[in-house]
């Protein structure tokens, strides 16, 4: 198979309808480490049904179309696909339960050339079925390492957000638990790479790795805690670039720079001094 540019740009990704409950909202929060301190009232607000709140990053797992790059006729070599960037814009605070529609489309394809791979850009709008209101817009890019040289446009590729050169204004350390991937996969991605020892070994890892979007959720928790005072209505967007895989049980240190309504960030594994997420940008409401 090979990518056909026009065909991929016009790919019909089925709309997904999902009904989620308060239990799903709490399970997602537990999967990204919220509730690690069970006597922190701020964290309990996202994992306890009394006055429950939804994490803004819950949107990234709602009405997900599944492994469309593998299951649909895309021409993409799925085995060599890597999650590159992730973005979220929150238009309205998420309900703690409801029925939503996920409407997905390909927004761009860049051919980096033979042997250099391709970039595929994707968007999903999360719409409240009952009201028709747009709740969130999810964006992501995938680096398709085995798919360059198909004759598509060579650019331009969006530039990543630049981090300030000064020392961080805030640092937030959050500990993950060894079973983090086992919990997170119940909300979203059940790729065996995150649970099966043999699959992880075949992929070259010493053990199953944590989902990139789980690490993203931990970073969102750090911004929510350090910058937003645990008020989910203040986090309006969260964009980043994935730079390295991490393991469940590691401590994630999110370094944050605050410039007005924009918080720049990166997240690293403390134990291995390895940057997992970089070029982060969050928009914060007053």
C-alpha cells in the first residue's frame, strides 16, 4: 500500500456516538493519576461523584474513531506510525456525563520525501448530541515513518511552539503508579504495547510503556494544579509535541513558564531525566 494524497484528504472517517457516565469520567481521571493523593480535596473533585467535575483532557478519549489509520483504506504503514503532536481546544466545560458525537477529518498531509516519511494532520470535533453545541476540538499529527515519496505536497509544516529560554516559573512533580497504563487503557487505547510484556519486548522496550495521551493527561493535570487552581473552566487549550516514551511508575516533572494568558511547558521523567513532552502551550482564562 501507499498513500494517495487526494484519497487520504477525502477519507470518510465514520462519525462516532458515545454515551459516557460519571463512572467513565472518574475512571479517566484515575488513569491520568488524579486521586493519587486521596486526601487532597482538589483531586477528589474529579474522582468522587459528590460535586463531580470533568477534566478538560477527558475530551481526547471521547467519541474516538479507533485505529482509523489501520482499519480504513488509508495507504498508511500503520506499524511505522508515531504520534507526533496533540492539541485540544475546550469550547465549553465538559459535562460529567452525556452523549457526544465525534466528527473526524484529515486536515493535511505533508510528504517529506522518499525515505523521510510523511506527516498526517487530523481533527475531531466533540459535539453534545442533545444541544448540538461544540464542546471541544481535538487535533493531532502523526509521523508516518514508512510513507514518504508518494508525490504529495512537501509543506509547509506548522512550527512548534517555542519555549522561553529563562528558568521555569513553576515546577509541578506528579508521581504515576506502576499500574497507570492498566487503568488508562480502560478509558481509551487498548494497544497491547501498553500491557503485554512480549509485545513491548518485540518493540524494543524493557516493559510496556505508558500511553502518550496518558502522559498528556498528566501534563494537563500539572497545568490545572499549578496554573488554574484546579478550576477546569480556566484551561482553554493544551497543545504539545511528544518527544520520548515513558514508563508507568515514573515521576513526571512539568516545567512551566507563564506569560499572561499563555503557559508554556515541557514534561520529563525525573528518574531518567528524559523529556517526554515538549513545545507545550496552554491557554489560560483569567
